[in-house]
C-alpha cells in the first residue's frame, strides 16, 4: 500500500493505492493518521480510488482513526470508494456512520459546510 498526502482548501487528502491489509504494509497509513491526530487536524479525506480491497485489519485502521479523529473534534470522510471496498462498508454497516462521496470537490466542500453551516 502506498499513499500521497496533499492539502486542498484546508483539508488533508490521503490518496491511497494498493490493498489495505494492516500490518507492516499499512504502517505509513497508521503513521499519517497519528500525525494528523497529534497535530489536532480537523478535516481528513481518504481517497480510495486506487484501493481495490481491504481486509478486517484495514477496516480496523479506519475504524480506530474515525474514533480518534472524532474524539479530537475532527472529521474524516471517504471519496472514490471502489465497489469491493464499498461492499465491506455496507456489510459491516459502517457505511451508515462514514461519509462517502463520489466526487472529491463535493467531499472537500462538505468539510467547509460542516464547519461553517454554509457551503463554500
């Protein structure tokens, strides 16, 4: 698994590629999440356009991140979730608590809407 970190309009976007399976191969993802939480980040968007699959360990990384980020007053969301990964989110009912977008621009705007009550 690989990742690229960019910032767009105050939102940290982590563009992930490859399978998310936990363990050593996902250490860079865990490290980025830790940095975000430690910096008291507020808006984190995971771009899963190039993530064809994740197992329960990968799902656990995202669930733990969701809890930590929410406890710190932040928000995390997803964009470009592939069908197989979406199926996992539906099966586990996490799709009901995680915000998932098809369009990155709309996802980024939604963070600004959440913060100010108005769409940017």
